């Protein structure tokens, strides 16, 4: 069975992706900071009959990243690495003049540095897979200038660039930055708590991610909503 590591898998998009992959027979290594929520998610996902290892911890911790890859190796390797864990930098979001520098550092550490660290740790197993794939969850804020989204957007823009370079350096892998579009998640609620406009649930955009895995287009940046419409 193929094996995937998914960070930020206790809720939101990470959990929705885990559910979908388990339904397709994938074995999974799941990460999140909240142990209780992660254990609950892993229990639900494992009901599909696949092997699921839940490892609570912080992806900025090198030891924790090594544990995630070791757990995947015990399941058979790493065929897919999904970096879904994210930090906003401030909750709620604020203008750049008010953004705590420590918050910006945290966003960069979680969204960017930890993502690269996990790729570095998993790279030998990804290369050994017949279909090694890296998915970095991006954001529209990486490409557009939205007031108060500067710190978060900068970290995601840097992640997009890192993914683009990784794709050039590792032509044997598929490396995708995927913008899932607006979703009803705890992350968005924390970012903009006064915005109560309806948004799609994370599960609604998961078919876009699955289409990438099925069709395996060239490495690059994709939008899940566009994939759902049959266009890039």
C-alpha cells in the first residue's frame, strides 16, 4: 500500500485529505500539535481499514520530523508528503505595522522551514518510491496583496518558491504547491473572526488534490478549485 505523511492532520484540510486517502487504501502517518484532536482524527481515519500512525508534536522540532519519517519507513516508505500545517503569525491577523516579529518568525518556521526540513528528512524515501510526491498547501495570499495577510502571505510565497526550486532539483519527483481556495476552517476563523460569510468545507476541495494524484501533471503551482472545474 502507498504511504503518506500529512502534517496538520487533526482537522481542516489535513484531516479531510487523510480521510480521502485512507478511503483509497493509503497507509498514513499523521501529525498535529493537539494530541487529543489528532488521536480522535486517527481513530476515525483508521475505520477505513488502513494502517494509521498518529504522532502529536511540533513540525518545527527536528526530532519530531525524524519520528514522522521513521514511522513512515516502518509502514513501507514515503510515497507522498503533504505539508498542511500552518501558522498565521497573529490571531486575528493584523496590519504589518502591528505584526509581532516573533509571530512572523513562527509563521516562517512552521510554514516554510519545517516544510523544507521534513522534505530533507524524507527525500531518500521519496526518491526510492516509484511515484514520490510532495504537496505543499499554499494560499491565494501568497500571490495577492491582501491587507493584514502580509506575514502569512509572505511565508506561503516563500514556500511556493521553495517548491518551485525543489521541482527543478528533483525532476524524478512530482512537487506541487496547491492553493485550496477559501475554506471553512479553524485557521480562517482565527485569522478573521468577524468574517462569517459561508465558505466550502475542506472536504469539498479534496477531489482537486486527488485529481493531481491521479493524473500526475508536471510539477508546479495549482489551484484546487480550478482542478475541480477541470482546468488548471
